[in-house]
């Protein structure tokens, strides 16, 4: 087994510990697999650091519940910042155990924490993967729980975060009722 394969397997072992389950699979393992799927679509020759960062995007997310932070945007952003640090630390520990250099660990950490988004191609690719997973996995359930104006605003914010390549992938997705009209209105 290669160093990369061992690292990804160790990351997936942690994902297996997620107490939330979707279709008999730990939720974060499902998320990680979908992130990797989109990475293969967007950047089939991705560096090992980017592959690890993408697979680690929600690593042990359940350890820091959203409920531990205040409601509202400020609390949400603080929670997301702390999650990014957690994901990066855990991924870096696994990478170091598998012989990756400090520089490689730091590179993966910066990607996971979304440093340099829109300026760093790898960070942008991770963000593109996350946006595509949201649209394909989580959007329908999100839209069903929130008012239409909030859903439209979230789609518009998501769209602005995406590269043109990811936007083109999103436009090719087979959305159906009731999601398609909401997406069309958001992107009009």
C-alpha cells in the first residue's frame, strides 16, 4: 500500500467513527467519498496534499457540535474556524505518522482551512468540491427546511465561491422539482 493510500485509509478510519449515519454509512465517510468523487472530476491529477485535504474536509466534525457556539453568523463563523483547525490538525497528525514532511503537512493544513481561497488553486478546488457536494447531497433537504428567500441567498453565495469550472459542472447536474425552479431563480 502506498503512503497516500495508507493516509487516506487512516482518515477513513476516523470517518467511520461518526455517530451520524446516512444509508448505513457514517455521514462523514459518505461526505469524504463524495468530496473525493468531485476532486476526481475537477482535478484528476491532484497532488497528494490536495487529495488528503479534500478527504479530511470534515474530519471528526462531530467532536465540535454547532450547539457549543452562539446562534447567528458570528457564532457560525467561529465554529467553522475551529472545525477547520481540528480537521487540519488531525489530518496533519496522520500525514506525519505516514512520513509526510512538515511542508506537506502545512500545505494540506492551509488547504483544509481554506487559506487563500480564490488565490490558491488547491484551496479553490477544495471549495469547489464542497460546493458541489452541497448541491448534490444536501441542497434538497436544506431547501425543504428553509424559506425560499434564504435558500436563494445561500445558492447565490455558494455560486460566488465556485470557480467557473465547478459552475459548469453544477449546471450539468440533473436537478428536478422542486429544486430546479429555486436554483434557476437564484442564478437568474
